[in-house]
C-alpha cells in the first residue's frame, strides 16, 4: 500500500504525518512501511507507528496517533497512555497523540 492510498481523503492526518516524518528524518533516515492499519518507521527494527483512529473509532477522535517503542519507561506526563510490557527484557511501548497543527 502507498502513503497516498493510506491517507486518501484524510488531509489533516496526512499533514500531521508529514510533520512527523520531517522530525524523524531530521534525526536519521528511516524506512517507511505502510499497511492497511498503520505506517511504521523502521531502522533495524520498527520504532514508531502512526495510525488514524477514525478508521476504527466513532465520535470525536485525534486525526493521528503516534506509538513509539522505548527501551525504558518514560515518566513524562505528555504521553496519553503508557503501557508496560508483560515480558521482562522487552521494550516499553508508549503511546501518545500527535498534536493537531497549531497546538
């Protein structure tokens, strides 16, 4: 699947994604893999995923959600949700909403 197909009709989500992509590109190149449900950024492993809740949820929703995988728990209050893995030695997936432009 292409980025254009994934974001078809979702202009606000695409603009936010392009901003995210610019930030990630500024710290190093990453391969982008697009599936039906998300866009993943990879280096040796996937480290960030962007997805649109509107494809799955009704009502008021964020136009784009970013999930990142960290090697440690980040206590920052800026994350909407932090999930600790059940298996020792695995990464700490942290999930946060990518803010709307202007926020």
